[in-house]
């Protein structure tokens, strides 16, 4: 079926994606609350109401970086929705996630990443975006499983657009690519048809880096999404240089290593040198390290509370560590292991 006809036919059977724990989930638990408290960061208490002033921050909106293929500038801090937006009939969670989205936008952020494989995440996100009337303020990214047939992929796209309550997305990505021969032909058809503005490929698995590198080098997508953190540095050698070479924007998932970084930090205070690049909490320390890499365009940590959104947004303001400081950060972190 030509891509221009995709939306003329409504599928009667929704596509059910595969949701696994080995994905871009960042379960926010007590470890982060303890880490924030230990760092003494100025982050809102969960008992306080959302306010635009805190989201904006003393230093203004978060910084932006250009998408290499177009020059369009993207705020360097966004959010991911795996697991934490996957729920049914939970007004309290929906209210909290709504405040997260409001806080993101008030702070100058735009980027939200989701996927057909994230259970109810697209649907919950679509409800919130429609209720707030903020679709035009967002850079909305989603995904479909790369190994679907053409008919299944088109059905997945239709279902995603329906759940997200939009006619198009800003970025469509092939999720968890493991085949080095994969092509972006179908994605480019969707882009030409106006169903997405950018195309990309994703992974959160080191074992897929070899295949991803082949696709990245040959297909030259607009975006690469990859897991990268102080606890998982492999992308620095395997994929980040290749992304720069082909002009692909880089989105970083799992920047907190599924919360393992907070558990390692424990109740420790931040090292004194964190003040040299403006990090006041462990979350800011971890995110600023990533954002200091010149190939990285934005981070997309999973975020389920507005006070965590405020904390993350602050990482996108002010100084970032240079190459020498990033080396010092790695040496410090390795000393904790």
C-alpha cells in the first residue's frame, strides 16, 4: 500500500508491541529521592504544586542543539515514557504525568520519546497532550518494531497516530534494530508522505551495536538513539563517532542506567569538582556528563514526577564539562565501583 494511503484505512485490530524490561525504562524509586536529598539540591518537594517559575529556572530555558540534517534546534533535555506512562485507570498517575509534561514545556523543553511497544504509554501521552492542547509545542518521537512486515509496520504507524491523537509525528524510529542489513526505505516513504519529519534507529542493547553501526553508516538516518551513561560507556567508541560522521542527531536513553547510578551514588555527597560545571544533584551530574559529549544532541530520561523534571531540566542549563573534566568524572566514578 502506498504511504499516502496509509491513513485512509483504519485497522480494526490494534498492533500490540513487545514490552521488555531491557528497554528505555528509568524506574524512579526511593534511590533517587535519597540521592537528591544527599546532594542538597534545590528541587521541589512532591507536596508542592507545579509552578512555571521553577520550571523556567533562574538561568532561563534549557540549551538547544541543532539537528544536523536540518539545522532545527532541539532542547537538550527531554523525557522518555517507557514503563512510567504504561498504566490503566489511574487518575493519580495521570495527574502526575500531566504535571511532568507541563513542567517540561514551561522549562523550555519539547522532546518526548515513546513507542508502540510501551504498552499504554502512547495512549496516556496522547490524552495528556490533547487535554493540555500542546501538540504544537512538542517534538514528538515514537517507534515501531523494526522486524515487522510492511503491512504490520503500517498498521503500527496508524495505531500510534491514533493513540497519540495526531496526524503526524516529528520523529519515527525503527526500534531496537538488530539486523545490519536493515534499510530505512519504508521510513523514508513515510517521511515523504508527511507522516513524520525525521527518521531514525534505536537500541538500548550493547550486543546490537555492531548491527547498528552498519545501518548507521549505510543509511545515514536523521537520528540515532542509544543507551549511554557513566555506567555504560561503550557507545563512545562504537556509535557516537559514527553518528557524528554521518550527521545523525543522537538521543541518549537510559542515562541513569535503570537507576543503577543512583544506587551506586547512595548517600554520598557530590564531589567538590561538580560545582565547576554547575551540578547540584546527582541527576544533574549524570546528565551533564552525557551532554558534555559533542556528539550528543539530547537526553531522554524517564521522568514520572514534576520535581524530577525540574531537576533534569537544570542539567540543560549553564556550564557543561569539557573533555578534561569528563575524563576526571569517569576516573572518579570508576573509583566508586
